[in-house]
C-alpha cells in the first residue's frame, strides 16, 4: 500500500477565550462535527492520534483527560506532544502499516488557560538561557533582526505579510482575527522585540481541528473527493539558537527538498497551486518562501512585493489567513493540512483557489522553526 487518503476535516471557530468549554468539550465538539460531516459513528474509527501539550493543558499525560471525548476508549490511541502536522504523519504511518483502515487525528489547544510566554520560556536550557527570559517574542526579534540586516529586507515588506493574511482571514469563517489592517497599522503598532511590532505576531487562540485518514481501498466509502499524501519530509535544526544559522531556515529547506523529491516536484512555484505555511511571525513567512524554494535566498521581501503569494498570484500562500490570524499553538500544523484538504476538495468557500490540484502544508515545532515538516497533497 502506497497511498493515504484524507476523506474529511472539521474545525472549530478559533477564538481568544473559549471559557465555556473545558478541553474535553472543545475536542468533543470538533470530533462530533467530523462524524456528522461524514455520516459516521465511533465504530468506523480504527485508531486515534491526538496532538496536545502537557504545559498548555496543565497536567501530565494530558491526552488521558480527553479519551472519552475523542472516542478512543478501547481503541488504539497515541499522543504527539507537539505540532499537529507531526500527528498527521504519525496517523499516516498507522495507515501505511496496514494495521488500520481508518485513523482519526485530532489536535487542540487553549492558549487562554496559561501564559504562553512562560510555556515557551521552559523550552530553553534551564541553566544558561531560561533565566534570561527568552521566549518566542524575543527569539523572533533576534531572528528577524539578523535576517533583515543580512538581506536588506524592510519592515514594510514584513508588514505586507500581515496585511495579506489578515485580508485572507476575512473569507475564513473559522479565523480568530477578522479585521482588515494596513501596512501603516502594522508599522505603528507597539514595538515588542525590534524590529517586530505587536501586529507582526499572531494572537493566541483557543480551538481544535480533526480529520479522518483512510487506506486507499476504503477512501471512496467516505467521499468522492479524497486527498492523497504525495510527499513528506522533516528536519530538526540545532537546539541552541547560537548553534543555528539564524538568517536562513535550513531545517525547513532540507525538509522541503525531501518532500519535493518524494512528490516528484522540481518547480514548486510552477507545480504547486496553493501553500499553507506556519507563519509564526511576519518575517518568518518571508524566510519560509526562501526555504521552500519559492524564491532565492534573501529574496523573500521582493517575492512578497511581486504579489506572487496573493490569492490571485502564482503561488497563493495562506488563503486561510495563516497563523497570523488564528493561533491555537499545538493545532497550527494540522490546521494547515486541513486547509489544504479543503482547497483540494474544492470546499474552501470564499477562500477557494480555483482548480487547486496540488498543495503544500508546513508544520513547525520549537522556537524559531527548530523542528520542521513539509507535506505535499494532491487531489484526484
């Protein structure tokens, strides 16, 4: 067996604070929605893979608290403590093992329940770095400053990424932030970590996403428009920021090369119809253009200026609004996969890219793109 299909996806609305829903009810909402969309019951699910994080959920072995909600009682269940895109890969391997015909993958996060800055601070070395107060904001500022100085990328070019993604989010009913902004709004927002301002960063969001994976022989039982995994690769960069090349996303670059090779892609801009990338901050998306081979090194700003990544461009990036518009941290990668699935199924509504047949999704773990995965999907 060499094919894995995604036959259905479901998402909650991403919001600042889902105070009325504990984790179990949040997850149950999206799982029930997936069941209803596909007309299935829990008996149709062979295996469950979840994605979450103990620090965010406030308890160890946090997946044990949602077993009833995801329907994994008396079923095979595993948890990936990291980005949801990696959970998808784990689910795909369960299908490829031929042990299961169906696997449900679920990812959730309630950023509202804990300080994300404290959670991210715990990622750093406890002896030498953590006490410095490093988190995703300060680290992103370091990376952006080094990148922009090396390649001459302007703050205006980075701001255009935010403007693009926030405009796209207006067409996404699931998006957290749905308000159009201008380049001036971004540039005039509060400075957080030079050269990045408040609007260069995403919000923190609560939400969940789920999808059903099947074997090739079972796919048409559930949908006439299955989406197939065509290529995948992952790569992890050095743990210490000082041990990395902070001006280039080398790990993402190597992951992209592996995924393109598996999918038989030699010209990503010419062959891909749409991409959903993990835009952890504005400049990060520009760096991702380069690492994914959409343009040359240091040309991310110019590529943004060209309009190539707009909805009507040669390679639309983040039609959903991306992470800059919705950011339930642990679920972000699986959301990227779900959005590509909707595009390739022709079910993306107002954010639909016409005739999308081949798409790219990107997931990320750690600070400043330490762990990376790239997935290529194709429709029928």
